[in-house]
């Protein structure tokens, strides 16, 4: 097969000792950058781009792909350990990752996230080789109407996820939208709520808001609870200790979410726009809808971490598809990569794959190898990172605030953004105190401007008619998907209820029959716990066993 | 590379000691101009047109040993250039800060209270003009400029796109439409990628793009160039007519130039004008212009300021007329 020949050639070309060293260096640098709150993959790439100018294009792209992956994973580490996502794509990882860390399961959470990322990245690399032409033609059908629908899809998912107090959740999202209106209005060029400040022309960035809400807000809230006085239950994070490794139960429980997340993430990521963020949210929602224990979500459910983790990693592979096949960046990080391509004299565009095949396939191959490297590095480094969770709060708290200030300042060197970050820290404290959802705010801040911009573009194009959404093929498909997304949780509930009723009736019948024949068959006495763990895998069919055991 | 720089620095130091020994004619003013590190500000993020130009220049300066000290390059992006050029503004009176310009250098002060005007800075010179292409999708029913005008005038009103609102792209689309007698609905984008997919998906009819960023798609036949805004046809696209040929004159372009802080010392300005005149003669610079399809357009010193002033006035008039300001 041609594609696999190409991939194999790419791997051979990339796997020189020099390149492997670059790969290692890239993954480490990426992780360090990603762990600093505020420096996500796009900032990491931008900062490290100049380092690669002295390398040949293949070496440079190997290193950058490694940085990209390392930084993505670094964001997960902070999401899990200190509840501070480095970028919007890892917001969903805080939902269950942080509760897991609080339960003392930071080690398994991080290892499972690394495994999820590895599987997703590998599936993504294979999918790129196979599905590039297919997804490229899909990506080319994405105009403003489709982009708007994808963003709405993400927002709908968010509303479904909020759960708990939906009113407060929706209110949080509205605050996010309000913050998102600051800056130049793309439609008319008017300034909104900038008060003449130069710093606010480009609007309020996601990064200071997220760092403030999650990082500083969390610290303040812990202080308020008196967390600094608590004696931490020491949990030992060491690769040698048994607690560090995920249990067989974790692995089985996550197999389905990781597989689903990988495919979902890849295809959402291949569409230009808010790829990874929307993908991780959709995956979280999907996992919660198909889960048999949705009530565990948000309180430390492993599938709630591994699904979105797989999805955001697969989405970053997916984002390479429009980049390599159309020359169109699908995300902020790939936009920086395009800048790099041009500086190495490579013309991004549809001809990149035919004119510079060794480069394009080298890139894909280095993503593949980068994943392996990331998994190896992680297994050795997670104990080091996870030991952060052992540091007493009175030491860790102030340190995190310093890191938050530094992280915010390094991104744009702006003191106004540091002020915004600290302001959002206060806001985050009160939001947590009164049960608002900081995650909803942050996601709305990221997706709000895109929704507004694409809707306005759509309305200019259609002359104000909403019929445009029904005229275009891809739009129609997205509308159908949206309806499915809304109906799916309802339908699963109905199916479950119907199944439960059916099984109860069947069980009752059997019991009656058994009573009549006098005594149960021996097989019925299998302890329910074991069947339950098996039932946690991919499909919903084993539903029967769970209901049976209750 | 590092070694040559160190060698160079020590050579320069040696020279300075020698000249200091030779005679004390300068009267303690410190002697020849470049005697400190240069602080080079790029007002945009890495990878964009401005960034590539600045890094090419610095590379040429260092490779040809034109600047005797170190040059520190830093991306200070934010506020459509306002942050970076604001930083340069704060170095007023000094000769060791420098920055490259682009279209936002003219348009940002028009839409925001930046505290500076393009004419406030000490001009080194305009080096090149970055012209644009009007682009249609490769499968559109119009594949030449004439077909496009027929299509647009036949339809009366068409949907076109460009980057931003208060920007060169909008002025181009509107000027062409006015000249040919059709109406446009202008869709502003923030991002080149989204605009390209939008065009390919058939949501908009044409868009404005820079040759450097769209040439790959043109060669692959995915998009078709209809019109070039420069004064002469591009060598790479000999079949694409210019605005001038079709009676649309004075289409604006992105000014790619170099500026020093306001009120920089005369000797600094002189030194940079002379040095940049050498830079634009180098093969590397010509290669850069060719690769990025930039047109040589050189105006040194005060000519550059006059040019900036005129261009800003023209932009302001056009944009006010079009209702964007």
C-alpha cells in the first residue's frame, strides 16, 4: 500500500540518532512549557520556533512536532494536578482529572491520560495517512455557516455538561460571552469596551482569564476553606509503588472512551476552527451519555478524563490534515507551524505533499515517533510531576500564584494581562464559592467570538436569511448531528429504562420459574462485582448484567 | 555563527580602543554611531509577513557583518501592532531601537488611540511594497478578471472577503467594485485559513490574499488569481492583469519599511539609511523579494515619512467614505 510505504519511508528518514535526540529534547521542552500555566502549545511553538532555524527542515519539524505533543500533554499535567488548564483544549480534563488527584489517584490519572494520548496520537497518525484526501475534501466545504454550527455544537455540549445547577452554569457562560465582546468588533471595526486602551484592542485573551479563574481562584478557595491548615494525607507517587500504576479496572474502563475519543477527535480536529476544544467537550459529553454511571462524572471518573484527553490529542493530529492537504491552519498551533514552513522555504498548500513528500511524511512520522517518546518520557517523569501533589499547600499555594503571575506575564509581556489574571482570580473564588462554573465561562470566552464572527459572516453572505443553513450540504449534516447530540442522552435514558424494565420482567419470570422448579441454577451465584467491571467496556450491551446484579 | 559574532565584537572593540588612542576629536560624545546592541522590535507574532521580513533583514546584516554589535530580535505583538510600536515610542530620542512596518502601522492609529502617528517616528525608509491578488475559487464559473466583472455586474451584488475591516483588503475590494460598477457585501475575516476555506466552500465569491501566502494553492489549481494590485504584472503570474490595466488606479499596498524611535539622533538615521541601501543590493534581499513576490519600492528618509503621511490621509479618506471609520 502506497500510504504505508510513504509512512514507513518517513519513519526511516526521521529515525536518525540526531533526530531522535531532537525529538527527546522537543518533548521535554514542550512538557516544561506546557506545565507553565498560560503557555499552551501555540505559545510553546512560537517561543521555540527560532531555536529550529539552524536545523534542516526535517530536523526542525521533528522537533516542533515533539514540542507540540509535549506541550499538549504538559497542559494535562497542570489540569489534573492544580486544576489549571494551560489552554482551552484541556479544560475538559479538569472536570474529572482534578477530582481524581484529590482522591490521591494523580499517578493513575496521569498515566492513563498519557496512554490515552498515546493511543489517540497513534490512531491519529494512521488516520492522517489513510484519510487525508477524504477529510481534506470535507474541510474544503467549511464556510462560515458550517463553522458557526460547529461552534454551536460545542456550546450545546457545554450546556449539557454543566449539569448540576444549569441556571448558574448558563449564567457563567453568559459572563464569558460578555468578556468576549471586549475588543475590536470584526464586523464594523468599532471598539467595544476598550475604554481607549491599546492593550484591550485585541480583546481579552483566554490565557489570563483561565489562569486567574482556575489557578488563583482555586488557591483562594482552598485558603478560604482552611486548606492550608489541613494535614495532607501523604500519598506516595513513585513508579515503584503500586498506587502509581493504573489498575486493570482503569484500563478496561478507559478502552472504550479512548477509542471513541480518538476517532471523534480526529474528525472534529480536521475541520478548521475550535477543533481540540470542541472535540474534548464533545467526547466528555459522549462518555457521560453512554456511561452506566453518569453520576460519577465530575467526581473522578476515569473515562471522563481519558475520553477528552484522547479526543484533544487526536484533534491535534486531525488539525494537520487541512494543514498538509490544503495549506490551511486548523488551529492556532498549526498557524505557527505554517509560519515555520514558510521560513524554511516550504510553500504550504496542496502541493506540499507532492513536491516535498519527504518533508510531509517526515512530519507525520515524527508525530508517530513523538508519541512513543512522549509515553516513555512520561512514565519516567510523571513521578516527578506528580510529586507536586505531595507538597503541602502552604508551600505550594504561594508558589502557584507566583507561577501564575510569571506565566501570564511571559505570554505577551503585558502587565495589564497580569491585572486581568488577578481580577479573574477573585472572580474565580466567588464563582466557586457560589457554585458558578468557571469552565463554562472560559469555554464561552473562547467560542463566543467565533460564534459571533461566523454568524455575522453568514448573515452578510446570505443577506440575513437563515435558510442558508439548509441550502448547504455540510450544514445540513451538522444540523442532523446537533439534533442527535441533543436527543442521544434522552434516548439512552429511554433505552436503559426499557432495557431495565425488560430485564426485570425477564428476571421475575425466571425467578418464578426457578421457584416452581425448586432452586436456582448454580451459575446465578457468580459475584456481581466481577461482571460489573467487565461490563464497563465499550458497548452498552452488558447493561443486562448490571441490572441483573442489582 | 556565534564564533564569528564574538570575533567581530572583539575586532570592533579593538578598533575602538585604537581609535580612542589615536586622537580625542569627538569631544567625549562616544564616537561612531553603532557602539551598542540593537533592540529590534517585531510588532507581530512569529511566522507572519512582518516577522519574516525582519528576520531576513537581521540575517543579512549579520551575515555580511554590516552591524558591528549584537542585534536582539524580539516579537512584541498585541493590539494590531500597537504594543510593539508603542514600545518603540517609549525609546524616543535614542538610536538603538528599530522596527519594521506593515499596513497596520497606518491603520491601527486610525482606529485606536495609540498615542502615536506613523509620522512621529524617525524614518529609515520604505523598502518594498506588498501587493495583493484578488482570488476566486478554482471551480468558480469565472476564471478571469473580465469574466468576473461580467458575473458581478450581471448579478449586481456579490459577496467578497478580506482580512479585517479597517484594512487594505477592504479598500481594494471596494475600489474595484466602484470602478467596475457593481455592489459588494464585504465579509471581514480574522484569519487567512478561515477565509480560504470559506472561498473554497463557495460561501464567498472572491477574496484578497498576498501572493506569498496563496501561491501554493494557485499552483495546485485550487484557486484562480483574477487581478494583481501592483503597478506591473507579476513575473510568476504573467496572465494576471493589474488594476492599472483595467482602469482601477492607485490601489493601496502594504508598506514594508523600517523605522527608528521618534527624534532618533541624526547619525543613527544616516547610518541606517546608508546601511539599508547596501542591504537592498544584496542577493539575499533580492531572493527574499522574489520568494515573497514583493515589489521593490524604495523611499529613503523624509520621502518615507511623506509617503506614510499621504498614504494615511488617503486611507482615512477612503475608509471614512466607505463608512468604516
